[in-house]
């Protein structure tokens, strides 16, 4: 069952020394180039963006471009209607793809933890795990390592694709995580939107901590709104690490009928007690995107920085920032920290779904 710990076997991952994009055949699945029209972003031409390294999925008017070689990322998710692209996520640029920059993608996966780990180290099961030399350029270890390595393409068809990742601990950059594991992303597109299923399996002989999620960027305009239900927000310190659970104004605004404007607060924060359903809406464009998630994704991150008014992330995740350094949680609901511990051979699988909705006929 999705959202629960299971012992199902996942397919093995890629060879870290290979580029999965070099062996893919994209013929017949790439959307045809069209007029360069988009919402809230620069001009977009799917045909020009794909240099042959992308996987192109389609179902009805929905389109997805995947970049396995760029951290297993989503490069674009959009609706192709009457010769124009309506973007549900901020699309990648040619420059971001050329640079293999996951931060320039539409969304990238988070394994084996989400967000930051203080000072890039933590204590687990009687040992110190030090990730400070793992090649992560940030002062605190950020977003795991799977987004910084290529993924291998497994099964795929016109409207689905499966990407695989195998981690073997080592001394090379992005290999310092001391637990061997494999991960999988399954993307399934239909006429209503896209389902993404994330899975990970502990291949080591010791228990392994695990967090997972996705890091989507949404088009942000002056009229964008976010509506959802959360119980509380983690207030961050100067390093954006959680220091206290608070009833911030964002909690109230998110639950309001109109939803919260990304401009209302300067946010890079975790929220607990998430209802696992959120709506990102562009009412002036008569459209909205519904995000629904399995119970494992009980935590939500909202990134809406005041100093970068074009950026907006609403991220389904299984753990809060720095959960591996958190004190023992009180036996209260909701869980303030999240995260999972996988025994040897155990796996976790959970899905989230984006439902794309036009609230009126497009002009």
C-alpha cells in the first residue's frame, strides 16, 4: 500500500559513471515546436528545449519533459492547447539544462532527506554521520544528494516513465551518505494531470534514516494564491533551521477562502499537520493546480522569498528541516519532525498527484 513501509523489491539503479541521457531514444514522443507563448515565464519552445536527452510524455493536452541526467528532474509540466503552452510548473531553460543545474528545473527529487541538516552532520545509531565534505556548496547539507547525480531510465511509454537511482557509499562528491540504498521515481501522466510515486529501499545491513519529497517551482505572479490547511509553522533561525513551532499568520492566511498570496510573508519554512491537499491558483488566468499527497507526506515546505519575487515552491515532504538532529518528539499529533527509519531490506513508497484545472474556457 502506498504511504506505508513495505518490503517490496525495487529495480536496481544506475551506474554512477554513466549518463542516462546518452542512450535514450526520444523519436516520436517529443512535442512538436509551436508558438513561443507562456504564462508568467519566458518564451517556451519544447522542441528547442529538448536536445535528445529528455523524456517526453503526453496525455490529452498534458505534456511533461523529464531530465534524467539532471538529478532525475522534471524539466517542464504544461498544458498544450490551441498552439500555446500553459505552464503548471516553472519550466527549465536551455541554459539550466546545459549546466545540468537542478535548481533551474521545474522540480527535482529529494533523497535521502529533505531540506537542511545543521552543520552537515548528525548522530544516528551510535555513530556520527559527517556530510560536510560531500560536495554540497551550502553551509548546511541541503536536499540530500540524488538531485546532484544522474538517474537511470527504466520502463517508459508515451504517458509514463520510471527513473532509477542506486547509491553506493564512497568518497566522491554526493556519495558520502554511509547507507547503501536504491530509489525510484514513477511518473504517470493522464488527461487530468500527473502522479509521481517515490520509493526507496534500504540495501545496507543497518537501519537507515530516510526522508523524501519533491521540490517544485510554480509560476509566481501578483495574483497567485496558495490555499491549504496546516496545524503550525516552524519558525526558522538565521540559518533557516527550525527553532520553534508557532501560529504564524501564514497558517491563518493559507486556510482563508481566498488563500495566501506568496507576497504576504517572507517564507522559507516548514509546516506540520498538513492536510495533504493544497491548491495553487492563478485566478486572473482562470486556472489552478491541486496538489494531493499520500499520508507519508505529512509535512509541507513553502518557499516564497521576498527578495526573489518570481520564486514559489510548495513542496510535499516526509520530514521537516534538520529532523535528524531533532530532540525526541512528544507523543503528540501531529508529528513535529517526521522522517522514517528503514530496517535492512525495508522500503517506503508514497505518491503525490497534481491535478490541472482550468476554471473557465481558455480564451
